[in-house]
C-alpha cells in the first residue's frame, strides 16, 4: 500500500551540527510561538537509479530508508517551485511494484541499481503556533555520502532544511527564509542531498534536466515493461 504527500521545503548551508548557537530563534516569526526540540534520528538511505542516472536527470529520486518516523521506500517526483510529490511505500527488500511503475516514464524500462548511500544524523525542531499545531519542521543534518557505483568515493557535509506542514500557509516558508538570511544563513547550492552526493562523490552530474519530465498521476500508474527491467534488487 502506498500513500502520497506534497513536500515543500528549502535547504540551507549549515556551519555545524554539533554547536547550534548559530541557529536564530524563530519564536515570534509569523505566528510561530514556540520552537520544540524533537530529538535525534539516525537515517540510512540507499538511492536507486539507472546506470546513466535517468531519475536524477529528471529531478526524481527513489530511495530505501531506515530510521526516523517514515522508514520505507520513497519516490520523489518534481513539482513547481519548492515542492515535490513524495510517494511512500512500506519497507521491503524489493523495489515496490507501484513505485517501479511510477518511475517508468523516467527510467524508460532501464534496470534500477543502487547508486548512492546517504547516512544522516538528524536533529529536529518543530515550529509551533499558538494552538499547538506544527507549522513547519526544521532539521539539521550531518551527512555522510558514499558512491555505490564502484568508486566507493565518499563526501561529508552539514545542511539544514525547513519543511512546511502539509496544511501550512506557503507564505511562511518565505518569511522564515528572510529571517534566516538576515542572520547570515544562505540557501544551499543543491536542491537535494542526492544531487549533492552525486556531484561530490563523482557518481554523476547533478544538473537539472533540459526540460521537465512529464507528470505522473500516482492513481494511474503506467503499464509495466518487465522485459527490460528487473524488479529484484540486491538488499543492502
């Protein structure tokens, strides 16, 4: 069984994940009355793509991730601006059939394989309004990435992201962005961990596609082309 949600977020460069004194207090910013610390998670994700990175070239990503509250398979599909569609499936050893079918318009039937492993130590805070509802989530990630395409090249960095709650006012993201920039925090040079990992490990180019890939309706997956694709993937 799969479920889908819209993910709207922005990523930022972060000087350190160990000393967070540089983080500004967002209390009082556009309805945020408290910033609640939610603890630490260890996330371990393996990303799957074709050998020529057709998903990444189409600004899409398929991963199997353990750790955190949403462990499982995630297929991220591009939307407009800061938003992406994320289709989730339960944890399993194989690429779920539904996610495989949704990726077909981008993989064009080519075999999927493991390309990058990304491990993150994540600290999380909730930005909460006066009624106790979560407006957004702020995450600080200490990231270690490793190429799985034979080179075993590694890269490490620290980044921060702010993700809106699904029913939050989209304008909040821009208002928080202004506050962060006023405090010297700059937007990240990459839109995703995967694109940065591909570039810094030399696994592949992280440039955007020449044209956006056609949208896919999760309720109407395309027809399987099993003759050119092997769904069984090696567990890690």
